[in-house]
C-alpha cells in the first residue's frame, strides 16, 4: 500500500472521528443533556469517545461556528447559554424558508414523502401520549425534513439546520408533558390538510402559526429557567 493511500485513509478516519464527535456533542447540547454553561474538556471528551484530542478540537471548532459553544477567558470552551436573540433570528429565517416550502408542496408533493409523514405523525402522537419527549422531538424534526424532501428542497433544510439548533434547545424546555405536545401534532396535521387541499395560503398560515408556538411559551420558559439564558 502506497504512502499516499495510507495518508488518505488516515485523513478519512480522522474526519470520520471528528464528525462523529461533533454529531454526538451537538445532539447532547441540543437536548440539554449537556447543560448550557457547562465547561467542555478536550481530554474528557476524547476519553469518552475513544479518540485523540485532535478530532475533538475539530468538532469543537465546528460547534463554535454554529454558535453552540464558545471560548471564554479563564474558562476555556463552554456550552453557549440559551440566547433569546439568536432564537428569534433563527425562527425568523426558518419561518421564511418553511413557509416557502409548504407553498411549493401545494404545487406538487412526493407521494412517498406524504405516506412517510402520515407514519411520522402517528408515531409522534403515540410519543405525546406516553410523554416521551425525546421520541417526540425526533419525529418533529423528521416531519419537517420530510416536508422539504417531498418538495425536492433539501438545500432549504441544509440552509436552516444550524439555525434551527437554537430553536430546538429552547423547544426542549417547552415540552414538559403530554398536554404541551398534543397541540403540536394537531398543528402538523393542519399543515398537511392544507397541503392536501392544495391551499397554499392556508398551508403558509398553518406553518407560521406552528413556528410561532415557541414565542407563546418563551416567557414561561425564561421565568422557570433563568440560569440557562444569557
């Protein structure tokens, strides 16, 4: 095996390790498994995932670009506190993109994606009934992903993926039980009813209402968890 091949495989392995650590840390930060304000140790992270410190460093750089972690004097790298300003900016951009997506869906939508959404909404409803916050949030993300896939607008999802992380972190505080989750399933079904009817105005209105749900919950969340916010 030539030295170039060895170097290429070594680089691929390194990139794979960095992506894996980034993905796992991102999930832990978004779900608040790692709380805002927590100091992150490169050594501890490397030991936890069985990698060297360099992939960890690359993962933290990527997370810093997404503004999920930051470097502070005397503290090192820490998980960013929740930011109402960033969340509001993210919601503004996401609303513009997803409103356009549902309007496009009314012009044409993949039948395969439509069936997948029915399945996802059934799963989400069951997750809400048993109070399974993690499963509920996962199906919520897959619902919105299926919408962009069904319209062939996957680049739209990539454009908002980093931004929506700031909304998702706050969302994990807004869904404490079944009663908070049920209305979101109803809102998802309303979006799909409008798309099925090819009513673009109703679909956009339903999506905007849905994405503004977080604003209605925000005052309570800030009051209940002031230590997690900037």
